[in-house]
C-alpha cells in the first residue's frame, strides 16, 4: 500500500502562493483558516528560501498522541485525518504539531476555538466519499477519485510534490544528483534509476522530474 507524503523543494519554490490559492478554492476553506501557507526564511537576505507548509501526515503524528479524545486516525494510504464530531477544540494538537498545521476558526460557542481544521491531503474525512456532508466538513476528496492534492498539481515550478513516499524520495534523489552533477561537472553512475510502476495511488506522484 502506498504511503502518501508531501515534499517541498526550497530550490524551486518561488513564493507565488499558487498552492495556497488552489487549496482554498478546492476545499472552500473558511476565512482565517489556512490549511497551507508559504513560509520564507531569511526574507530579503542572501540565502533566502521559501517553503510550502501544511500537515505533513507524520508516520507517528504528535497531534494524535496528545489528543485527549482520540479524534485522529490514519488511513490505509498513511493520511492523518480527524473526526470533527469528536474534536472538542482543546488546541493541544496545535501546540504539539511542529508544522503549525492544526487551525481553528475561532467561532465556537462562548468564544471557544471551535472545531479544528487542517490539511486532509484532499482525502476528505470519515463520511461517505464525495458526499455533500463530507465536503462541507472536510473539503474535497480527490484521493477517492484517484487524484492527488490540487496544491501540488497546480505548483508551476513543481517545487511542491505529493504522492507515494517511495516515488517522492526517488524524485528528490535524482534532483540532488542532477544538481551535484551540474556543480561538479561530472556524471553520476546512478542518474538513470527507474521509478516503480504505478498501481492505483501506489507509485503515483504529482510530477516525475
């Protein structure tokens, strides 16, 4: 079974925020909630780099470890999701997440945080696939249609990748090899490695190069 992951290449990200816009439009995310954002390091200084950041769907998710009501669960594809009907909006997950992925709309009763919202890897939630109720609560379920997250699909420079972790690691390795080859001006014997054949979502990624 494929394990879905994101990868952002800081050498390619141009801070266009196309991924942020794609996410908001695809999932109709409410105002004030940012499932994805672009973070710039050393802004305006030599060595400036930008990264597209969202939930990284960790293999051992710290958000799930601290949730007092166990509203988090992991799908067969390795996507970390949560059940909003169980979430109590305590905010523990926000402080546990190193990526700041959990978001709160701040519209709960008596000024409480409200239900937590975060990137779902366009995999919907614990409701019927592509139902109106699933979309209302969790946004688009592109994975159920065999599609990858729109944020990565819309990245013009292919800095943001999404898909099978094994494929993404191979893409990343080939990019590093190519960069090293250009820098050192010499060939590398393993530049022509072959990617695994796709089967469903296994072996699938938003780009190859």
